[in-house]
C-alpha cells in the first residue's frame, strides 16, 4: 500500500504544536501502512516534539508500519543530533543511528 500525502510539519515543532502533530500521527496510524513526515520546513524543535517523534517511531515498529522522514531541515537534523537521535541512512523507515 502506498502512503497518502505526507504529514507536513510546521516551522515550529514544540509543546505548542504537539497536540496538532499528535492528532495527525494518530490519524495516520489508523489510516495508513506507510507514514511519511515532511520536516523540510521545520525551523524550531523542542524536546516535547522529539519525544513525540520517538514515541511514534516505537508505535510504528509495534504496529509493523513504516514511518520515515522524507525531508529533514537542518534545524531538525541538529535537534535530533543534540538529543542523541542521529538518523540512519535507511530510506525505508526512521531508525536512530547508534552512536
């Protein structure tokens, strides 16, 4: 099954937008086998969003679904790296590189 339109992240990904992003992810998990997240426009990321992303990754694995980032802005990449969540090079799903 091909994924639907990607989840478009806003420029601000944090505590103030966590509820919206959580809702979008819940809908995606109900409706899709493949979940794509476009993080190309993200300018600010806080720990609340990173926790949501890690949780969603675990949910995807538990439900045997693919979840992947199709674009990653430099601020998102930097936030992931600072949190010790460097991305692997896998195109199939989000996997955290082991440091």
